[in-house]
C-alpha cells in the first residue's frame, strides 16, 4: 500500500538501493529525536499533532529517510524551534545527502552541539589513535584541564568547564549495560609528555591503567622503539555503527574537525588501524609500560 502524499512523505531516493546515511543525515536525525524528547512528546503524540505518518517519523529519527522540507518545518513548529537553531537544521536537511563535513558548519546549530559527540553516542565501537594526547574518553579531569589550557592559552575558565562537562558526558558512554567498545592505540609520546605536572600525569596513567582492565576497553601503546609508523601523520577516530551504516572517520585539527565517509578513505583508515595494532605492544606489555612510566613520575 503506497503512502498518500502529504506531510508523511519523505524525499524519495533516486536509486532503488537505499544509500547508507551520511553524517549530515545522522546528525539531523539525532537533533530531531533530541528536540522531540526535550519537548516531552512521544512519537505517537508528534504524529497526531503534525499529521506526519508515525512510521515515517520513526524512519526520520533513525536516519533511514530524509524528511521533506515541509515535513521538517511541521516538526520544528511542533517543537517550538525558531531562529538560528531552526536555520541550522533546515541547512542540514538541504545538504543531508552530501558526504564529508567540516565542523565549522555546525556553529549555526543549537548550543553548538558537536556533530562528533552525536555520532559517537550512536556508535557501537570507536577505534581511537592518538599521537600526542591521552584519548578524551580516558582522560582525567585534571589532565583534560591542563590539555585545554596548554592547547588554547586564551581559553576562559567558563569555556573550560563547559568543555569538561561535555567530556564527562562523553565518558558516560563507557558505562552501563551496553557501553561503547573502545580500542585506543597511543604513541608512547602521549604517555611520556608531561601535561600539567608529574602529579597530574601520575593520576592520569593510573586512570588509564585501570580503564584498560575493563573488558570493553583495549589500550595499546606503540613504543618509541617501533620507529616510524603509519600513525605519525596525525590522530584519528574510526566510528563503527550497528546495521548497514558505513564507518565514519573523524580527524581533528586546529581548523576544525573533518568527517571522511568515502569508501576509499574508510578502507585506508581501517587498514591503518590494523597496521598500528600490529606494531603496538600487546595489552599486557602496554600495561607494563604504563606502570613503568607511572613509577618514573
């Protein structure tokens, strides 16, 4: 039975085979779901209020369908979204099929929510390679503060606390019954560089060692003795999702974050992950190295 034209309709795909969701479409779906929850409405209540088909609303919120503009406007009306917040979401709808996204675009979105944080929250697994820092999900508060002050000397105390709160919110993904699976690969430089002072580093190394013992967290270190390796060009994160959605590669830089979604890029970074894990110390040897470095502090 075909769906009747109206607010329940979604923009049809031009190909018979459904294309996997882009970062933009995933982001739009996440924002609409969050806005509905903030409004205290169930999907059924929204369907009754807007005449948007319930099945279609579910597909929109799970990034299985791109909403037509009039459907999006009806939803935003129901959620009371106006101004820049609304303009940012409309822009997302228009560009929902484009792959690859610079973080700078998202300043128009509500509360400057990070597209990366939204994607990370929906991922089932993250592979994080870091060359200079302890991964954000495994940082202590003191280490995180020292990093922020060192990287951005002009940052204010309020900005730091906002970022710390966001980081703690992210770290909650490692808790619960179905936590995010994290595989962290670090260059030894990330452990050896003093961030803050020796006390901060000692606590950070202790925390890292404790987290590495959890069954859903794997930590490996590439020692200095390994020499040159494929991770030296820079840090990156590979996010993996349930279902048929492709991996997303996130690269952070001073110019903002870059999302890579092309099949060739995904294949390249997954190959790099395999090489890095092969070159790194085993988890047991990594634990021994962390303990040694901690004792030197």
